[in-house]
């Protein structure tokens, strides 16, 4: 390990040092032409020469110098000629005849958003004079007066610009809508022409992630990509997200594989809440700094991602990190972002009746404590009423507890980057600092990142790349979720309707330190006790690095070796503070003190060739190998009863339990991909990968998975009027998978824990399966891409059909076998769906432009088999424990299973002897995953202003809501107003068929109803939201001439502004406490939804001068 780290550091330093060329040169030339001499100078320096081929010295040059300044050499070779040189900005040197009078033209090339366009070609029409723009989009060039500049860049419409009196030109380029010759990044970081691709992919520009930003960057993708469904956990800064591409692929579906600059990284969920509480400790992708991202490419189908093997069964998301540009000089950029999160109250509780039990308000301290969570009292009348602190307060409605308990939380991000590009090398270095406060007053997230990306061409054939990303993250007091213990959200959301949350403060006795009682259940912790006493933290140090070497044998063939290493060290401390009511004698303890290390090593070798094998036939082929090694190591300490109060160390515990686990997996692979292209309009592709998994038995470890795809650009043949581009595509591919957990094929005995130093022995309760084999996913995809009206209208339609076979599931076993379960190949799931993408330029005028985009996905999912016999298997639940999520045969994943009303043969509701509807069967109530979702965006540009808005939606999903259950039990739901004064006679019949006439007090009826009929807690989770709005202004470049800046842009940003449509009356429809598929759609005692406002300012500095 140390050797590897040293090697990577050495390589990084070498590449970085070489990025800055010397200004001294060594030449030994005899009878050389002028251009040959200039070429030699360019190779040894960062200078770029501009001259006209028809106007250069004609005489041959003989020169021999060693380590001499370049300007001295220029003077020597031009001495006696009729030519001279002049040094301009951006390391440009112009060679011109002495008597020729040219003017210096300087300017800046931008896109429609006023963002600089780097590496743009700028030519003087009718001459050989040309240059390219820097990273800041700036250029300098000499030209005759009244000359015409020709501007060209891939992906943009070419433009000519007439030079007049002004010598400064600010030129805006307009993009080609989905450029017909667009090059996109595909699997293994292989660039391909879009025309060749026979499957669906989507690309997002990194600029869209940095303005209205999220602490977990994937949340910013919501609603922007067809087929991509993102659900963030409501757990505060840095929480994890559930990411599904084209629905749940299987019963164990997880996030797509994330690949950074061609190297896979770890995206493990580091711990989440369940029905018994706990914090969300984030995931791997949340560490990536949005400011470092150049582009994000989503590979949706198996044909697109098959080359990554089992890890890509859920799709692939490619992240390309920003890099320097050759010959661009030095560019400096600073971005600052300040935003504020505000809690949103989504409750619609009743405020007619107040705190109390059995229709009576509290009349002493004991009854006030007993009813702290109960609103079964009298009508609110404002009369002073005793509370649990012994004081009297008005018996009046308090509707703003959520707004006053949670603070407006700032988040401040600062990022600075320095880029430099020379003739043979580039370097891009960035540093970022995020300081984000939680809306819970004692919580915060601090993240510092440093990223280095460097390239160096050692020779014309050999080049080196290095990328290193260091992340340090410190999260203080992550909030507990779901259940009451140590969870401040639980108490605030369920307070009786007349209690002001402020009277809970400080939450503890200032004499004894003991938690202040405020309700009848000590496991529902006082929110202010948590604010003032919580002592949790989590920290992460992570290093993601990759290095590659590429040797170009010839223009058509190269060999590449690449090594990637991702290692993270996590330290987590979860304390039960001294004085906690539910702890033994109030002495507290340690819930968990965890130290874990996760490492992911990937190495691959790739040989690629691209050559015309006939006049109209091109073959592009790549073959390679991959080695993957993943290691996980974790030690967990738990204990109870601190000897010395408030000293939260392991040595201070009376009882200690230690647990240690470790695992390693290895995958060895070989793969190929080949494209056969005819006249650029017909392309046939084939892929194949052979994997050997260490997690499977030796006799079943290997599997070959093939794939084929085809694309046909029919518009090249038909020439239809109004149709600029038309492509049909189709693909079929197979992907394999392995068990989620290693060591499932044999029985292992182990001793990985102890109690106070006494070791404990154990063994797995999973019956080993010596015949376990990889599961497979087969997917067929077809689609069409169309572009009309000079590329102003684009339509993309996709249909996919995917089915898994031999899914590896954990099936229950009879305990008489000595085991409780076994991993078997019996699961089967089917997914079909359609994706639609519409893009258009509605208005395209000189000063005003309007672009719009709409994407929509419809997914049909069905579980075909679990283990061959079971009809369903339970997956997760919420804290009331009377409903579940489950995998149900014949239904979409994941179903809510809840108890409905019991009905007789005539459909009448059966009433129990207690006068409350009786519980019926446990049955499916709908999927927690939407079957219809998408987004609608609009972008407006007027001169230097821009306005953008994103609306997204989800339909067809259900929510299992603990808040809804509690609102019935605690008397908060508006439905509980009925019968408060008179009692309730439930409509229905008794078991004998007679009509029910029994009246039940409301305070007894509704809590028992919610307990019996958990279907009341199943809600419609559909919604439409205004997700994001930004309003920006870019200061014109000519106004910045006398400043150190080449560009300043200011954006006002807002996220999660409005919910246009929802069907949940008391919760935000996106509220969840876990990103696990088993707990998808389960809500309870999480953070309230937040609305974010902010400002983003970006400064680009003038090009460095010599």
C-alpha cells in the first residue's frame, strides 16, 4: 500500500512539474526552414507563434544554441531579415514583416449563457493567421484593419465577425442542438461519435450542478434525465440518496456504478435508519465536489454499461473531472456560493382541540407530562393551563413549532481553481471548502476537497495522466430519524396542538443533568435535550486517485494502462448522553464507536484500434482486461453506563462489546468492443465480457456476457425536407451479477466479538450453496432520434424490455436444518418501459432566446418469482409495526403490505366487539416506486441575463407514513374531529350480521382504528414540484477591461420552491428516512422539507501575463 501511494505521489509531482515548460531552449539545426525552427521552439516552450505562411523569412537557417533564452534566439534568427516579432498576451508571439501595419485584436468567445468557450478556433479570413481561445474564452490575434474573423467550435454554429474600429470583440456562439457529429463518452471512457451509438445515453453539463447546489450532487440531477429516479433521504446535510435507472432492476437493486475519469469508485451506503431509528451516514458519491465536475454521462441500458460487468447491472454514471487545456496559458477561477435552508411546515393538523386525555385538559404536572403528545383534550379557549414545567400557558393553538424550532441554516461554499496548459502538458488544481449548517441547531457538515488533474506528453507517442482527489469530511451531530430515541424531529412533529416548543428548553435539569420529562414514554427523547446534549460525530478521509499511461503506436492504434485506487477511512461516534431518560440509571452509553476502511483497487489494460478497412468501411475495436479488488474492514464498539458522567470514552464504560468484521472480493475480467461502420450512417457494434467472481463456488465462478447494438442514420439516405437528422437504434445485451455478500458458499466459524474481553464464537445461519451461480440480466432496447427545423426541435424515443434470471436471494429455511436461510438462484424480475425526450429552441433572436426540454419515463415492473414457492417476502417496516414493504410475486417492486378493513361476503365493514372496525387481511396496497416520472425545464436568455426553471413530477407511487398513523393516535389528524363531542358509531355490521350501534369515544376509537387498519397510513405519493429557479447576469467583458477579471457572473438561485400538486395532507411526499430499496417509500420522524435560497458568484481572472 505504501509503495503504491508513493508511486502515485511521485507520478503526480512529475506530471505537475513538467506542466510548466522552460523559457530557455536548446537547438542544433542545419539549413532548416523557418517553420521547422519555429516548431522546435514551440515544443520546448509554452509560447505559441502566429504568422502567415506566405510572409515568413525564406532563407535557410543554421543555428546551434544551448540553454538560451527564446527571445535571444528569435533575435538571432530574424537578424538581417525584413521581419520582426512581437510578444502579445497569452504567450502569443507574432511574426510580421517590419513594414506591415496590423492591429492587435483582442476578444472573448462565449456561449449563449455568457460562459467562456475554450479552445475555439479564431482565424483571419483569407489568411493563414489563426489562434485558439484560452480557458477563459479569450484570444489575441493581429490582423489588418477591417479584417473578418472566422470563429468555429465543435457543437456550435460557425460565425464570421467583421472587425471595425474597435479592437476588442465579444462574440457569442450559438450551439447546434444535439450536434450531428457530437462525440460522447461511453463505457471505459472511450469517446465515440453519437451517430455510432445504438443505445440511449444522456449527458449533463457540470455547470448546472454548481449554482443551485446540493450537498449530495446527485440530488441536483433529479428531473433532468429520462429514466433516472432519485430520492434523497430527509436526514440533513450529506445524506444519501436512492438512485434507480429504469426502475428496480431486481429485488436487490441499488445505485448505478459511478465511474470518475474512467475508474470505478465506491458508493457504499455508510449506515442508515430503520424502524428503530438511527442516523443516515451518507454514501460515497456525496463526497464529490460539484465544482470539479465537467460533465456527467448516464449510461442507462445494459448495452451501454455491459463492459463494466456485475457492478453495472443497475446502470452506470460517468463523471468527467475538469482539466486544463493545451496552449491555454494560466487560468484562475473563483466561485462562491451562499445559500440558506428554511424548514417548510407541510402539516395540516386540527387546531380545534388541545392537549389532554379523555376530553379533559391537564390539571396538574403529572397529567401534563402524560399528555405531552396527546391532543384529546378540550376545545382550545386560551385559558392559562398548567404544563409539565409547572407553569401555566394559554390553552391556544400553536401552529409554528416547526418554523421556530428549526433554524434558517446557511451553507457557504468557496472554490478556487488554477489551470495551465502548455504545448505538451496541462494541469488543473482546485480546492474547495463547504461549511453547511443543519436546520437542527447543533448540527453541521464541513467538507474540504482538493483535486489535481494533470497530463503530460513525454513524446509524440507516450502520454501520462494523473488525477488525485482528497476529501476530508466532518459531520457533527447527524440527526436520528424514524423512531423516538435521540430523535428531535419526532417530538416536534407530534407535540400537542397548544404546546409551544420553546417550553421544552433546555431539556434537562440544570441541577442533576437529567433529561426533562415531557411525555409518558421515556424513549421519546426531549428535543431540547438532544440540542444541548448530543455528542455525535462522523468523519471521513478519502483519497480517490487514478493514473494512466497511453502509448500511440500509430495514428490508428494505441495501448493504455490505467490504475485506480479509492480508499476511505470513516470514524463514527454515536453517544447516549449522560442523563438520557431511557438509559440505565441515566448513565448513558455508546451506541456505536465505529472505525471502518473501504478500499477499491481497479487496474485495466486496453488495446484500441480504429482504421478504415475499405473506402467506406471503418472498424473501431478495443480489447482489454480488468482486475478489481475490494476490501472492507470494520471494528465496532458498543457499551453502557459511563463511570464518570460526560466523559464519552470507551475506557469510561462499565460494559463493553467489541465486534470486528472484514471481507475481500476479487473479480478478474476480459472484454472487447467492436464497431463496424459503413459510410457513417450504418453501424454495428458488438461487446463481450468474461468475469470470474471470487464470491461464487469454483465450479460456477465464470460467466461470459455478450451484447450487440446497431444504429442507422436514415436521414443521410432519405433527404426528407425539414428532417435534419434521423437515427434508428436497437440493442441487446446481457449483464451478470454476484451475491451482495461474500462468503455465502461455505460455512465459516468465527470469533469476531467479545464482551468485556471474553471472546464469543459464532457461525453464519445461511446454509451454504455450493451450486450458486451468477444471475443474469437480459435487456432489449430500441429507439429513434429525430431532429427538425435546422436542429431547433429534437425528439428521442426509447423502449426497453429487461428481465433478470437466477436472481440470488436469501430464502428462508426450516430451523430444523440448523440454518435459518440460504442463498439460492430463484428470483426473477421483469422491467419494461418507455422514455421520451423533447428539446426545442422556441425563440432564437439576436438578443433573446428560449430553450425548452421535457423528459418523461414510464416503467412497468413485475416480480415474477422469489424462491419458486413464496408469494411474498417482507422487506422493511415503519415504527408503528403494523404495515410493511414487501416483494410480492405478480406485483411491482416494492409493495406496501397493510391491513385493510375486514368485510363480509356482501362487502360490509365488519365491526369488532369494541365498536371499532376489525382488521382484515394483509394485502398489497401499491408500489413505493413511481411508474411515471420526469421533468420540464425552460431557459430564457436576454442579452446578458438568463433565467431557468425546472419542474419535476412523479406519479403512481405509494407512501407508508408513520406521521399519518401518529396523527390518528395522538388526535392531530383533521379526520379525528368527527365525534369528539358525541362519540362515534362506526358504519358496518357485527360478526353476526347485525348493524353496529355501539358508540365509542373518539379518543378510544381513532387510536384503535389506526392500529387495526394500517391502510389508513398508505398515502398517494404523487407530486409536481417547482424544483429549481435561477436568475443570472453576466457582466459584459468590455466593462471589465480595467479589472483583473475576464468574466463575472452572478446568479440568484432557489430550490424546492413550491409544490404545485400533492395528495399528502401532513407530510412532504418525498420524505423518507432510508435510501435502501427495502425501505423505499417509508416515512416517519425525519427532517421537514426545506426550501433553499441563495446566490452564486463566479469570477474568472484575466489570462496570466509574462
